[in-house]
C-alpha cells in the first residue's frame, strides 16, 4: 500500500457500466508527514475518504481486491483513511 493525500474529485457523467456507482478521487502520493510528493492519480474510493485526508491506496491488481472494486477495471483504490503515522518515536502525521 502507498500513502497519498486526496486533492480533488472526478465527476464523469458518462462511463463504463462496470464503474457506475464508484466514487472517484484525485490522490497525490505523499511523504509520511502528509506532504504531496508525486504525480496525481485517480483512485476508486472504497472507504468514504474526503478531500484533504491522508489515505492508504493500493495499485495494480491489489486495487481490485476489495468488496467495492472486485472484478472492476480500476488501477488504484483507496483502502483506508489514515489517522496517524509514527516513525520510530516521532509522530510524523496526525489527523
């Protein structure tokens, strides 16, 4: 899994039938302190994440292994909303 920060939403009025009903969010990979560090991607939301939240997301075939995305054509899925990241004895991110 990868850390990312939700930076936006995607609205598509016409889409493939197998992704109907999926909430799509724009996520930028981020560092352990929540600072964005990579190019944005679009991810299906399996947990009800929102803009501004730090999340864990999966890529590739792992993205299709949730109840929400099973057998759907997605490459990235948000699988958790992060409350805290601790590295060693230091809290690097807290919601």
